[in-house]
């Protein structure tokens, strides 16, 4: 015999009547809708194919019955019992204060509102929304021209298919971000985004990756890339092998080398003399030009030209032949200038020393003269008398006077 029903709990029912009882309770819960003041839940955002967890919590438990319904108002769990025949729903936790259920392998069809119900008087209800994110299923870059020529503008298109929500596409050339133009197409609940990039290419872009990267909440670091292939005309450089950093003088040899780089690699390379004929004694061997015995008639501009399928380029070398002793005379003049400079410096120093000595000599004698004059200045009528007085007084003066007489 069944005992009396406990307060807040439904009376136990025979096993055969349980499904009917659940159905009646679900139907009854649709009519009265409370404000959910004692229920707590949160919205769920999940990536397609992942697991969503729905939690119905009671703030102040009074042992009332908790159940979870799907968007079609079908009961997923009544307490810890699952009447819905969908094995993707699994009970994670059940107590008087919480009903927590997981949903595996989530798909777009699972998106919507899920209802938490609490059988109080009156019944309470609150809903949680499951939002399903779908990452782009494919990311492709299409290039208008597989092989471009420097200076051309090419078109690149990157397409991110079947995502939800619509993705944002970003472009990079190497480490530099570029700006493209995007268009969005919607198919049912899915979005396809195509971004167009117009890019003017140069020789420095050959072999550089162009990257298409997507910003989407369902995926991180999703990108694809294509490497640019750019054709460009040759770049030509002429270098002097001999003499190394020296003067090109009469009678000595001169050797020049021409180097050319391009895509495709230059197949035609030739030497010529600008505005004049090439001297007969000049020897050209491939990329090298050799003059074994320079003379002043060789003066002029020598040009190396290289070409490929894209175009032609050149580099010039200006030759000026110096006299055979040009370097030696310059060295002799440098030595002479150094010697002359040293001699001048010694003479100037000697003259300064002599002036100093003479200056000190004259200064000393002048001081003595003034000192003697000062000794007899007290009793003398003039300067001569003062000096005579300083040297011996009046007697000496008289002796000198007698001597002179």
C-alpha cells in the first residue's frame, strides 16, 4: 500500500501509468507560465559537432519537480528520467537544486529555446537558447593569372563557404595586411563570403605568399595561401675585375664582368661601345670584356645588354685611360708637398724662437737703463746727470769731465 505523498513531491504512480502522468504534467505546464523567479539558467553557444550543456538550477529548493523540454515542448528529462528517445541527451547531474543535461554532436537542427520548468504553485518556467556556430567548410584562393609580369595588376579571390555567422576575410602579402572587397551570400541559414583583392605586382613579389585568413568565432587560425610567381626583365651590373680599385693607365690591361639576373634567366647578353665602334683589340668572351693594352683611343662608354622574354636592360661602364706615370707622378707630388711642408714648419718654429730670445734681451737692457737713471734722479737736473750720479756720484762725474777735457 502506497504511503501518503510527501509535500512538494508527486505521489508515486504505478509503472504503467508513469508515461501518462508525465504527458499530463507536460501538457499542464504549457498553460500556466510563471516568471521563473526561482529558476536560473544561461544561454549556450556551441560549435557544430561539439557538446552543449544545459543547466536548470533552483535558487531556493523546496523539493519541487524539475524538468527540461526541447524547442518542440517535448520532455527531455523529468527529474532523472529521460522519456525522449534521443541518446545524444545524457544526464550530467541531478539533485533537488539542479538538472544538468549534455547534448553531444550538436547540429543546426538543435538550435533554439530549451525550457526549464519547476512544478510549484503556480508552476515556474524559464528558457535557455542554444546557438550553433558553423565554421567555414572550405577556404579557397583563386588567382586570375598563375604567372604575372611585373607592373601588372592581378585579381585574387578568396571564398569561405557555408559558415554561420558570416565570416570576415583578411588579406596579407607576407607580413603586410592588405584591403580587399567582400560580398556575402546567404543560403538558408548559412553564409558564403567572397573577398576580392586587386594587387599590382613587382619583381620583389616573386615567391612571396599571399594569405587569406578568416575571423570567425567557431575557428581559430584558419587560413590558406598562394605563392606569387612574377616574371621580370633582367637586372644588369658591370664590375671591374682588373685593375682592382686602381687607375686604368696606358699599357695596362682592363677586365670587366657583366652579371644579369631576371625571370626567366637572361639568354642573350652582349657588349657594345656607346656612340662608337668597339676597338678591334677588345676581346669579348661571354660575359667578360678584356682589353690587354689600354691606350687613350679606348676612352668611352662600354655597355652590357641582357634580355629575356619580358624585356631588355643594360648597365654602362665609363672608361678613362690615364698616362702611364699618372699614379707615380701623383705619389711624387704628394712626397714633395710633404717635404716642403716640413721645411716650412721648421723655419717658422726657428723664427719664433729667435723673436722670443731677442724680445727678452731687449726687455732686460731697457730695465737696467731705467734702474740706473732712477738711482741719480733725485739730485740730477736731467737724465744724463742722473746716470752719472748713479754710477759714482759727483766725484766720478768730475773725473770723467777732466778726462774728456
